[in-house]
C-alpha cells in the first residue's frame, strides 16, 4: 500500500497531549538508534535505504532522488530527536 494516503485529523477542542508527542519522538529516536547499532554497518543501511527510494521519472533508470548523503543526514537527525526536542529525565 505505498500509494495509500494517511489523513490525520485533530479536534481543536481536544488537542493531542504533549506526553503522546514526547513518547512518539522518543520511540522514533530510539528505533533509529537501534537500527544503526544493529548488525548492518552504516554503508549497508545507507545503500538499502537509498536503493529503496523510487526512481525519478520514467527515463531515469536506477536513478533515485535520494542521495547517500541525504540518507546519512536523515538517520543522524532522527537519532538526535530525543536530545534536540525532549528535556532530560530527572
């Protein structure tokens, strides 16, 4: 279901609690850290993610819009979400 659209609706009267957002940030950050610390080395992870992105247009065989540099930056950024957006637990 790669082309499935996800629609998120939120009521202005009942906003998402901050704790749920904080838990999601923590889970995403820890998940990426676990992925990076897993059995695959960084090169293998980056190649797999880069090659999984769809090609650009019909004439660009095996050319993806996502570079290895971009993938490395996103992995590093997601891994640092906890540090950047959450207060340290006391």
